C-alpha cells in the first residue's frame, strides 16, 4: 500500500527519539481518555493520509507517549502492506495496542464516522440540488481541480516509488496494461507483486527488499493458531453475514446485493490507496454497472478531498448516488442504504486485517520477498494513478471521446473541438498552485469551486 508519507520521514523523527522507558504502560492508559483522544484525531483527519499519520504520530508518540517511535513505525509499515486506507488501519492498530479489540473498534470507528456523516450529507446535497446552476458550477470547478490533485499525487508517489530502472519498467507496464490493454486492476496488482517477489529471488540487486526498522523489538505473542482461527471466523462473519441478509431482503440479483459484492471486492484489492483503485471503481461503477456518470464520479472525489477521514470515503458517494438513482424507493432512502452498504463493506474488512494480523506484525515485516513484492506493487501504483489521471483528464477536459482499437490496444481519440477551455484554465491554475506554490489543498479546491461558479455563469 502506498502512503503519502515515508516511514522514515523527518516528520516522524528517528527511532531513537523516544526511549522505550518513557512510554506510558498500556494498563495505565485510561479508556475514557483514549476514547477522547481518538475522537480528537478523527476530527482532525483532514488532508489525506500524510497529514493524518502526522497528527497521529504527534499525539500518540510525542504528546501522550502511548507508543514508542519503533512501535509506531512498525505499525505504519504493517498497515502499508494491507489493502485499505492505511491511516484508518493505523488508528485501529493503535487502539488495539492500548485496549485490545474494544480499543481498536473505538479508534477505527471514530476515525471513519465523522467523515462518513459528512459524505452522506454532501452526497444528499449533490443528488437533490446538483443540477441547480450554482451547485453545477461549484462541482464543475471541483472536477477540474481534481485533475490537478491526481497529477500531484502521481508526481509525489512516483518520486518515492521509482528508485530504479526496474521499478520504472513495472510502472510503465502497469500503465500500458490497465490503460491501453484494459487489463483488470486485480490482475495488474497481482502481476506486479509476482514480479517483485520472483525478481527479488532472481535479481536481488534490481528488486531489493526494504529494510525492516525496529527489528530489535521483541516478538508480539500471536496467541496461537486457535486464537487466530477464532478471530478470522468472527470478523469474516461480521463482514459477510450482512451480505446474506441484504440478499434475502433485497433479492439476490438486486442493486444493493450487487453493491455488497462490489464494495467487498474493492476492499480486498485496494492496494496503493484510493487513487490507485479509483480508475477501476470508475470503470466498473460508471461503465459496467451504470450507477453514476463519469462526471459525478469525479465530483465525488472532489467532495471526498474536502471531508474528514480517508479518501476512500468517495465510495460512500458512489453507493449513495447509485442507490438514489436506481433503487425502487425514494431517492434519499435508496441513497442512505447505498451509502451505508458502501461504508460497511469497504471498512469491515479493515478490522479483520488488523485484528487477525496485528499479533504477527513482527514476523511479517521480516519476510524479505514480501517486502520486495510490495515495492513492486508500489511502483505499479504509479502506472495505475497515471491511468486515473488520463481517465479523469479525458472526461474533464473533453467530455465525450471515442477509442480506436489497434490490435490489443485501446487508444483514446478525443476531439480537439470538444476541448473545454474553462476546465483547462481551472485545472492548470490548480496544478500551478499545488505544485509550484504548495498552496493547501482545501484552499485550492475552494478557489476552484468559486472559479467554476463564475465561469459557468459567464
């Protein structure tokens, strides 16, 4: 999984900056105080995973001293190996470390729920009033700015991931496979992982394993195979039993049953963060299922960039808009069910990964071929994000376009006459603000929304 922050970043300090004996014993951490602290972190979770992880580090390591620096880095690197939003899983891991499963649940839910509530409200506003001139202009500006946001993410991830020619090759191959050959996203991720794992065994100089930090920490007790099996069985039930209930209530082939399967599968393959999986989500939700338009998908990402919590909450928007438009019930009722289904089946698996895997974190981090595989997946994510930028760019700047089939390749062929100069101006200005002047993302998105309303009015 890709994080917006390097584990060794100076924002986190060095592993020696906090001594083990300065950390408060777990038994001494009051549960009510921990709950208040995780609620505060949830309400400060603006700005994407880099800012969220930095806030958690400042509070948990520097301020409260509930975790040591090596423990925090171990937890972060473990969460980066998992599908799903690493910041949310890091909060869950920290809560588990302090107060077991109950602490992990409290920490994880407090990280998700504020953003979930905001996204439901914004999705309802989009469904009810998105076609009014003022809001249409606002969403037009947001969609154009999102193109610059994705380009900035591409450059940021690429600088960190493409450290060798081999990684550049993996990134280019991933882009060609997913953008031009239309290979499924899970196949691209799996292929990159296999290249990294086997490449490490055959050419370790080209595919090195990442260094494991903090290996001097003691092994965490894993509780035995029986405990592991019980944990997996319990959280699989929490994840999948509602799927059967929804199928029984709304019929097996119905809209919400399809959504449960779709968002569950998305949760399993969300390596590389939200940007990596959004192109696949867009292809499926927009083109395969027809739940929403490409323009609505891009507007949803713009809304997700402005809310609390992980960026993958954009899937709540997808579920809400799809449920509002296609359910045989009033739009708001269908939207609320669709958004809740998206939230449950996106985030329930995260608790399974943490509660089943956290006791084994030390041993997992020492598996060198796994580290090499994840490095290759990180490189492939660069190509996947490039595909996302291309997909967004075509829809934002040209609206409609056709594709030319040339052997196994599908080449986009936009019409120059269909170029929207207004979107181009907003996208270019947003890119300059983000990349050249490093303006904060909320300010860029706000200015783009205002510009969109003004240019639409003109």
